[in-house]
């Protein structure tokens, strides 16, 4: 759904539903100071109806509150929604997203068809207009996301109204960026939500092909023979037992522009993870369709990168395969040689994500990148450490890269938490028969997996994001809908947009 922009007064709108907002501070001070801005204008048009609700205590302005008024012909709109924004102190773009989400979800509950809203947070809150607009767009559209889309039902149009023409250019910019960010996050959600017999490696490659065609990106899709030619023993080991053919996908935005900063994004693409020979318990195994959440985030980010045509050289790499038990599947005790020549003793075939990432990280070296970031639903240990839906684990070789990613996570509310990348963890993966084991056991598993990847990350500036516990959620929370969350897509775009700052 596209969001339109119109100039004018929101109280004059002929849409069936209009949305304004109210800070708790304003509601608390209503006895001495009347609401101003858009909510004040609507209040005047409604002959003080909003102030009456404030005085009665039925409208408090607290965060998440959405109050409905029915004008009954006083203005053209059938209903007015007043979205509470909480306290003004500390109000930020995440609060804007939550405000927009609460309002639009209430509008959908009321069977609204045409919705007109103001930009939340660009008035008394003092947020930059473009950033507030972007957050309004994100909160609105992401909250309305449904996996099974029904075009003829629900809200049909959303319009932002602004009375100050001096703000129009910034609002247009915010709408453009917000729409592109939502498109990428939506793609990531869709891919995770697809059943695993549909979201196969071939489907991932088809998705990458469409993005590349739409945005003039270079594309490479390698199969088994291509991977063998590049000595990708770790990737091929996992793919040995796969029914669907594996695909090693490489996308290049501004691939020929070696004069631009080069950022490589790597996403784990295990389209279904049974655990292989080290098979997982059957209970809730269906959730393992989300084990390609890292690849989904990278593909989503690349879509947004293309839409925004970012002035960077961005490479997206997604090694995609199933991990299945089969007569040909790799086994515990096998010794595998990765593409950098290092050998790996297999302790668990369920530690497969780090195997496919190993060869992907080695391949990334050819781009001589300024930074490499990989994302993977890698370890249950990370969920134990940080909690489901709380944050992803962050490992980084430099403080600068760590801080840039933390900042991006704070802005997008796709939070990260720094974890140690100490060399001491290497002892846990020492092997008697190979250069390393692919698993260091349960104790410190999130860190030993990261130190394993470090053996293949021959870069000065590398970060690993363990997004286990973040790719799926079982209930809607604001604009994060049930099912695939798209975690990481918005984070990566925010990071890229501010890379040079």
C-alpha cells in the first residue's frame, strides 16, 4: 500500500477516519492550556469535544491509548482517532512507530477504509520531520502487514496531511525512505512465513533475481558444481543430504564501483533445518523454516538498498540449502575442508549454519570490503542468554563497527547486545584430527560459534549477529506482527544509510 501526501487541514478531510495525537503532558495541562496543532484544530472544529474527554478523564494521552470520537456531521470524517503518545520527555522515533501502529490497528478494527493521519512527533516533540515521517510510515504499514493479503478488504488508502507547505519536501523524503524500508522488511517477513517446501533455495534465488532485475544489480547463483569449483567443502557438506538443490547467491549493488565504500552482508540461508543426522526433536520442528531468517534479512535489505539507490558498493551473499538426514548427509566425525583450506571435525550436523557461513565469509574476501556483517539464526545459546524477542547477540572485531551497529539497532528497535569474542574460546573448538571442531558444546555456545566463524573472517572489520530468537514471534506486539518479524532488514539499512557518518 502506498501512502499519499496532501496539504491542507486535517479537520477538512473527507476520509472516513482521521488520526491526530496527544501527549500525556498536554492532557495533564489541559485545565490551563488548550491542545494546539492538529489536535487543537480538530478540537475547535468539534466544539471542544476533545477537551471534554480530557476533563472527564476518558482521554489521558498515555502511550498506546487510542480514543475514538464520532463527529456526527460536525466535520466530514465519520470518526476521529486520538492516539496517545505518552510523555514528551524521551519521545523518539520508536515511540512514533508505536503510536502510528496503535492508531492504524484501531482504525482497522473499526473497519475504516480511507485513513488520513498527521506525522507523529514532528510538532511539539521536535523530531526531524523526515525521520518522524519515516517512522510514521513504518509503524503504520508494518502494523498492517498480513502474510495472506486480501486486496479487497480492510483499509484501502492512507494519506498524510500537512498544513505547513514548508515541511512538504521533508515529508516526501520520509515517505520515500519509509516505504522502501517497509518493502524490504515485508519481503523478509514473507520469506520467513512461507512454508519450507515453497521457500526453497530455488525460491530464494528467484527472489534475488527479481530484486537484481528491478534495481540493475549484478547477480550470481551458484549450484553444486560451481561451489565445488570454488572448493566450498563446508557449504557442500551441509547440502549433501538436501533434497532441493542448494543455491549460493551473490548480489552486487554498484558492484563495479570500487571507488565507493564496500560493505558485504552475509545471511545464513538454511531453508529448513532438521538438524541432519544429529536430528532435532520433532516437537516444534516446524519453526525451523525460519532458519533462513538471516538470508531473508539480507535479501530484504538489498531490496531497500536498490530502491534507495544508496551511494555504496553493497554485496549481499546468501548461502542457501536445507539441512536434512539422508544416506548422503554429512556425519558426526567427518572431517571437512572449507574453501580457505582449513579443516573442520564435525561434532554435530546441527551446527550447520556456521558451516555455510564459513565458505560465504571466505568468498566475501574477494571484494576487499571495508566491513562485513553476517546474520544468522545460529544458536539456542543466544536465546538462553538474551531471551526470545529481546535482542540479537553482537560480536565485532572493532569498536567502531560495534558502535555503528548498536546505534542502528537503537534507532530501529532491532536491538543488539555486545558479547565477547575472546581468543580463549578457541580452546573449546580444538580438535585432534582437524584444525577445529564445528561445535564447542553447550557451555558458551553462542561465543564458541562466533570464534569458529572468526577463523574464516579474514577482515579487519567484521561483525557477527546471532539473531536466534528474533526471526519469529508468536504474538503481535505493536507493528511487529505474528510470524516472521523481518528482523535485521531495517537494522542493516539504517546502518548502511549512516555508514559514512
